[in-house]
């Protein structure tokens, strides 16, 4: 039990930034906070760091209540989206600064700084000033400073968001390895579902100041507890449709229907909601469970080898992701195949069933 | 066309430099030559004016007095404005924006308005004719300006820098002195320049609040056309020497000022 929030709320003025939240993050693992901007990721990180005090509730760290403990005494490390380094210190002094503050012997500081510099591949830059580094190197310096402390809790607030594509990929690959070896509990905030999947570990989905679901990343992705979690953890956005169950069939708009699978046989008749990811509605049927839906193209985006087709079906607008290049024009009629075996079914309260 | 590009700036610069040239050239002339005939450069070159200033205590003490209160004022203004500007840039409190604007309105009144109250007040508490009197009086104008400029520079530093330092274990004071002040060194340079300049050229308060002991150079310079008749050469030499410190300060902070302009606060 590295860090636990107990019934924490955060209210600033009249805005509630965090609604009552209780969450216990996995010790020594990569924990991802996934949510859009303003969903409360940064606030949660700041509460965990001790930069802000919760309005209500308690924060426990390694079995002790640390709610009122100032950040200087928390022994946490934090890296921001902006590349924050001390501009008047060299890279070496930047990395060494948390160790200098606790007055470690010079020999040990040197050894530890060189070790993390080696890990983060910035040894040749140690004598430079942060302003003389590229963005990627600046962020590596900030990460090195977080790593050198060997703190038990490392908070990363979208550390890769400001990096360009190549550097982001490179660093994203290294990150889990770096922190896995240190044994620290890592909390990583990101807006990108793909990033959460690539980093693995555990994921908490956030929406408007609420944690909607927390669990191992793949299972949060595969079995969203409710429609909200499914929406947060999907890019491009998840498609939804209102359906009705009547006996052995699910009906959509009276234009399409399919057999109720074994799992849902016992459900009472009535309205339900389905959610399906863009790559589960395609131009080609996947198997017998795929049903045909006809719609009108709104816009087509083509990215290399894939086509993203936005189309309207009745009152709904869906996004489809298909392989190959399909340059449909606005207004074209299309027939797409919905893979009903890959749909998430939600009840009237939008809970996963 | 290409060959005449230099013309306009050259004329402009010549025009700007003319009064300075005239002052410097006068300082190397004798008073008789200045009053007697029109000459573009000194006919009887003399250093006597400068020698008088460097040997006569009533002259050189004027410089000492001026520099004393100018430096006092600069230090006071910067050390008071640093924490104030930090508060304005980092915290939100009731009426902060109004207070911030009110600070600046202090500069809207001419210094002359405050001459009488300061004179009476300082006479009453025994500060009259001391350098600290002038330094304190100039603070009324310099501190608001210093807060205003520093706030701009400080707001340019992300608040995450402060937080990173706290996370790393720095206390507030430790962070402020070791990291924050060096980070906004350019801003402090600009502020010192403005405080120095205002205090160095301000005449009215400096003259009103001193008589003999703390008499500033500006006062000495404007009074000398008295007992021994006109001493124009001497005055010109004193004027030349008064320009020099300002030119020095501008030279040293010229890059910082450019940065300050870029940040939109100077």
C-alpha cells in the first residue's frame, strides 16, 4: 500500500475539482491516470504530492496519514509536462539538487548522479546549462532528478506531451523500465488512451473529477465498468447506440437486429445502450456476428493505410476505422458491418452488463 | 537609393549627440572663451574645470552624496519589491488586482507634490539633510515601479519551478535565494537600472530635503552661478561627469532591458 486516498474531495472556490474519491494505487507499479484536460489528473497528482491539501478526506502514504505533511517532507518526486529545470544550475547540479538538500556526502552524490545520467543517456550533457539542451534532453534531466532521489512515489504529469513524436516514442519505451528497476510507485497522468495501453500497468480512468474505474490497464480497456469509462478509454471516441431487446433479438432503429448471445439471454426486455470501438465497425464483415448497417458519409480522414469514416446513421453519428484507403465523399451511401460480438452492453444506468 | 540609406540615421544621431558634444566641449574651455566667442571646439584646451571638481570638497562631495542616496534607494527598493512582487505574481487574494494598480498610480503625481510633506515630516523627525531622507523619499516612486516590473519577470517563470524545488526538498527561503533570484536576475538588473536612473536625475526632492551635509551634485551644479560670477566651464565639466554613471549603468544592463521590453513590462 504505497499511496491511498480516503474519501478525498478538493473544492476551490465554488468549483469542485475532485469529487469524493477513494483509491488505493498498486505499490511498485506503473499507475496511469487517464482522462481529458480538466478531468482532475493534475489535481490528484498535486494532492498525492502534498502541493495541495484536500478539502476533505485523508491521504495515506506507506501506512501513515500524511494529509497535512508539507511537500518537502513527503519524499516524493514529480515531473511536469513543461520541462522544468533550475535554469541557473548545470545539468549535473540540477540532478544533484535533491541530494544536496539532504546533505549527502559529495562522493555519494557524484556516484548517484552519474548512475542516473548514464541510465537516461545524458552523461555528455552534465556540464551544460538546461537552456543549451533540446526539449528531450531537458525532460531527461527532469526525469533524472526525479529518479536520483530514489523516492517511493514518483508523480509524472504528462511528461511526454510536449515532446515531438520520435522523442516521445523513444522515452515512452524507456520509462517503464527505468522505474520498474527502482521499485517506485509511479503515477503517470496522460490524456492519450494509446499511451496508457503502451505503458501497461494499472489505469484509473477519470472524468470530471471522478475516478470512474481502476484496474489493470488491459482489463479496464476490455471490460469498461460503465459507458463513461469506455468513453474516456477510447481514441477515436467510442460509438454508442440505443437498442431495444425484444425476446431473442436486439433491435437497432428497427433497421437492424441481431440474435441475443448466450450471455444476455436472461436480460429482461427493454432499452439498452451499446458501445463499440471504431475498429469494430468496418467495411468488411468480420464473422457471422457482423450485421450490416447503412448510413451516409459525413467526412473521411485517410491516414496512411487506414481510413476513418464518420457517418450518420439515423440520429447517430458513428466513426469507423477500416484498413485500406477508401476515399468516400460527403453524402455517399455506405454499408458498414457492426461486429456485435465486440459490443459493450450497458443497462439504463450506463453500467456494464 | 542604396547609398543614401545611412543618411537618415546619421542625421538623427548627430542631432541627438549635438547637445552632449557641446557640453563636453564646453567643459574643456575656459569660461572666458565660452562667453567671448563662438567656437566649434576648445581653442584654449584646459583641464582646470575637472581639476577643480576633483580637488574641491564642495564639488566632489556632491557626487558622493548623490551616489550614497542613489545606492541606498536602489537597494531598499529592490529588497522591498522582491517579496511584494512575488506575492502579486504567485498568490490570489482579495483586491490583489486593485492593489497592484493602485501601486502604479503612486507614480502619477509629480514629485513636487510630495516635496512639502516630506520636508515638514523629515524636519520634524530629524532626518532632514541626510542621504537616507532622499533615499526614502525616492522609494515612494521607485518601489511601485520595481514591483510592477519584477512582477512581470516573475510571472514569466512557471510556478512549477517553485513546486519542483519544494518537491526536491527546498524550503521557501532556500529556494527563493538559491534558485528564484538567479532565475530573474535580468529583471532585477532592469529594476536596479530604473531605480538608479530615477534617483540619479531627480532634482526637486533631493534639493528640498538637503541643505549642506547631504547636498547632491545636481543641487551644487544648479547653484554655482553665484559668488564668483559665471563659471560655465565648471558647470559643463560637472554635467559631463554626471552623465557618466548613467551611461555606465545603461551599458551594463542593455541586454536585460531588451529582454524586459520583450516581456512587455518595461
